[in-house]
C-alpha cells in the first residue's frame, strides 16, 4: 500500500521513528522530512541523502536533479536552486534542500538555510504551510539578492519583509502579473520595492546566472560554460534551453539574465551594466518588445563603440505579435521601426538563435579585419564553392590571388600539381597537418590578406584533430591576431575537433555557410565602427 511505501522510505532515510508519532506532535522540521518521504514514496527507486539521517545507497543513486524535478512536477511544487561553487540549494515548495554534487546534505527552511557566499538568499517566507520558525529579518548578514518563487498573491507581503531586512535586490520568478492583465499588482510590487531602495528583476523570469562567481539564481539545472558573452532574454524557457545548447557547443557565457515582464530592471539597465562588465566582450539579446525605445537606442549607441550588441528581435509577424502580448505582456511595434532603431544604434540583428551565437562566438574570439580581402583555404572543391557563394551573399570580398604571383606561388607550394591557388585555395583531399599549417601561415603573415576562412572535409586519409592542431600551431608560430573562422565537416571525430578549436579560441562551425556567416559578422562590426567614427 501507499502507507507501507512511505514507511519503507522513512526507514531507508533513517526517520522511521517519526512514523510512530501523530502528525500534530511533530516539529516543523520533522513534518518536512515526512513530506519529503511521502514524495519519494511515489518514486520508489529514489533515495535522497539527508546527511544527519544516513548514507546514500550507491545502488539506488541516479541522476538526482532529473529525478527531483520529476518529484516536484508530480507534486505540483515549485523548484528553484541557487549555487555557489559546487554547493546548491534547491527549494521544494516552501522547503529547501541544500545539495552538493546531486546529493542532499540538509533539509530545512529559509530561516536556517541560506547560501552565505556572495550573500545570496533563497526567499520563500509565505506559504500555505507554516513551517518557517524564523523571519528574514532574523538574518544579520547583508543580503544582496532575494529570489522569490511563491504564489503571486503572497509576493507583495514578501517584498515588504525583504525590504525590512535590508535586501538590496529582488529576482521575482513568480508569474501571474502584467502578462495576465494584473498590471496594478505588478506596479504596486515595484513601488513597494523602491520605497525600500530595492530594484526588481522580473517578475515572470527564470532567474539570473553569472559564471565568474558561479552563481545560479534560477531554475536552470546547470551553469553555462564560462566565457565572454552576456545573454539577456525576455523568454525564460528559451534562456534555459540555450544554456544547455551553448554548453554542448562549447560557447562560453559570462551571464544569463531573464528579464520577464521588465517591471523595473529592463534592457537599458542591463546594457549599461554589461557595457561596464570586464567579463563581457559581446552582449546578446532576445527581445520581444521595448518599454523605452529612445533610451534603448541612446544607451546602445554608446556601448556599441566598445562592445558589439547582437539582438534577436521576435514577434515581427501578425500572429507573433499576439503571442508576445500573451507571453510577457510586451507591446511590439512595427518591425521596420526596430530595424531602423537597431541600425541607428549600431546593433547587429540576427534572424535565428543560431545566427545570434554564431556571430557572438566569432566576435568574442576574433579581432576585427583591418581590410576587406578574404581568402578561403580548403581541402574540398565543393565546400570551397559553397563558401564562395556564401561570401557573395554576405558581401565578403575574396582576394584575387593570381593577381599577386608571389602570393600564388606560396600557396601552390602547399599543394600537389592538381591543386588550385585561385581562391578558394584548394589544397586537395590529401592535405594534412603540414599542408594546412603552411598555407595558414602564409595567409596569416601576408599583409594583403585581412581575413581567413579555413574549411576541412573529413577524408579517409586525414585526421581532423591533426588538422585542427595544424591551424592552432600556425597561429602560435606566427603570433598573428588576423581574424580566422573555421568550418570542419564530418562526423563525431570532426565535432570533437570543432569543440577543441573553440576551446583554443578559434570560432569553428560544422558547415561552410555558418563559418562564412560568422565572418560576415566581423565585417559588419567593422562597418559599424567605421560609421560611428565618422560621426565623432
């Protein structure tokens, strides 16, 4: 029976004695442990470790976070975690479990559990169950951020409590405000927060992440790879998904901020912050709508002088505008207006999230070209033609190598007689480490060439990792900072080489078209800076 399952779980985690007591005789902490046992009983293969209660059976250990989310979903509870280094705090409704590496170390309430490093506090003080014995005002440490994830009707009261405790800022994950027509309640929350000197991120967000400080104040299950790209997103779910996608693709992020309804902190505030953030080289944005377009353009124009801003603006279609309105309550104007505003500010506009990060990766890792002449180096004629077509599509100028006999002779020395040095430079399918290394060094050291696109097609006689090492060796040997993008085409071995190249600071892509598109971003950035300099 269900009762017997609960008793068995209680026995496994060492709280079987609580089963003998009436529920009314249990303390708040004991009730919490019983509640967790009841949840676990629905998933009998799970066992959580509560350090004071016993040790985890290694035979039952599974992917903890995945299984915990299953429990949370089945019990219609709220889940959020905040991390510092390898410590994590996961909130289950109005109860918190502190974890490390997927193991529960302690179960308690927000009154006695908070992550002290970086002064991050997990806030959930109001709820149907009265398990909380203390108040946030009992905490004597300074609290920089309170993360609120409770039903909307309790948020305002919690904001008051946080204000009395001297909290500096609020991240309100809770939804059910302006996006569903409750704008007055949303405005009142902001007014209340400001009366205490607090800023509000949200509501209706997934949270905020910072890789430098290893802070995950969100319900995203993982932190991104550390990197130089900041991502501001109005879509929480997309933000979570792209964290996993960027991690899989070895794209490092400095921060991820979900803005939700933008009731207080908005795009302008975040642009100003990331514009001064030493960890961020490129700012990327997912935008549904803007509250103050003029302020946005004015701030962006100044930041673009120092850092690229790339925006993915959605909701340009008729149905898309309706979807935006119901998603975050934003108003999205005519797309032509946004295009004009972005152009005026020097913001680069991507059409897809893949384009967003293909540009961002290249801009975060490479210098801007000093001129217009580009060369393509490849081992496959077909891939070279694809890249050539893409260069024409994106207005990338290919240098006429035969017009410079000395340069043509250098490239010919890197290939057999049946190769081609016309640009694309076709090293032929037998080209290995030496061929690519030699050709790339010629391209890196010749001042007539300003940008390089290197393409490799996997063949039976070549090793993709050896080719990748040849490219990196050429850069190290020449100490050149000339912009280079790479495309490696093939299977699993090729993907491993792409990931390694990205780890070495070289933007690498699985298709020629994406590599050329990435290079187009470097040239677009060059054009933006030239125009800005003309007006200064």
